[in-house]
C-alpha cells in the first residue's frame, strides 16, 4: 500500500512538473514570437494613436507609456479629453464628461485596473520576479479553432487567461477576472492585425469589454505606434489644481478733504421712570 501510494505521489509530482515546464515553454514561445525578450526590453517608451468605436460614438484615443510603469491615456470627443494616468506612484484622472475638469486622484477600484495596464512589458515578461504565477491549463476552442490556454495569476490575485494561436504562439484573446470587494469583474479582449514595430509585434486591432455584454464592447483601431520616443516623466505627473479665486475686497472710499464727518446722533431720550 505504501509502495502504491509512493508511485501515485510520484506520478502527480511528475505531472505537476511537466505542466510547469509546458507553461514556461509556452511563455518563452510567446515572447519569442513577438520578437524575443532582448528586443522587447530594448523598447523603453511607446506612443500609440488610434480610434475607439463603441455604441455608435467615436473617439480619438492616445496612450503614452514608459518603462517600467508610467502610463497616460487620453480619449477625446469633440475637443474634450478624458485623461487617466499613473506616474509610478499616483493614479489620477480628469473627467470633463462628468463635469470635473480639475485633476483628481483615482479611486481604489479604478486604480487597480490602471496599475495592471501600466506594467510596461506585460505580466508574462519576468513573471516570476513580479510575483505572477503561470499555469498551462490545456487546449481550448475559440471560434472553432484550437488554442493553448495559459492561466496567469497576478501578484494581487487577479487572473488573466491567455488564448495562444498554436501556429504563431501569439495571444489572440485574453480574459481578465478582477476581484474587487468580493465581486468578480470579467472582461474580454480580442487581439489581431499584428504588425512589427522596432522588431516587436504589436496588435493593431482590439475588441474589448465586458464578458457578459458582447454587443457593448469597444473596438480599437490603432493608427500608429512609435517606440523609444522622448516622453518626459512630467507628462505622467498629476498637475496641480488651479488656485481658488481670492475673495474681492472693496476698499472704503477715501474721506473728502475739508469736510468733517457728521456728528453722531444723540441717543433717544428714555421715558421717565415711574
């Protein structure tokens, strides 16, 4: 009995080891398919410009990013821009569409997503050093085609599933689960139209939004991606709010020369006491 138990445990350990090796191998293939870790890390900044379409409206979008974790996103409609940014320490936003034109700090829930987006090289690059865990969970199916599925558990507990194309090893779909205040927020992103930028492949087409509302997802078409452009750190810092207007003080009118002020009126006589 002990001998059989030892065999079973040995098989389970070997299976776990094989799974870990397969996950590591798939991560390596994915990064190599994008251009290789050396070329990926040679990129220090990105300037992305494109368009966003959702529910009948269009917006110009831009994203500036700088290693290791600086991010600024702009969404512009009819001359007004929504800004969301992170400077490596502070997350902030300007929300004119909600009537707030001054910069303000991000709330805890919104900051969580921005922190994940700000990871310049993504959760697969140096995933162990970042405290992320990667598992290979087998084959899946996407639109009738086979995919390899990776489960990436981030250091904060959120989960991202990667669907990799077996032929190219590039991700063609990701599914994110964010755990916020006991609730699960699920989103999906489909990626395609990969193009080479500074020796690294980037998706130029994305469809992203709630997993439970496919018709409400946003389509993002990238017009241009520039790498290693100059992006000063100050661009990502939260600007100071404009100072409040000082209350106006009206000075007393000057006294006219040669004119004496009127004497105070005498007090009203009190009625005689009985």
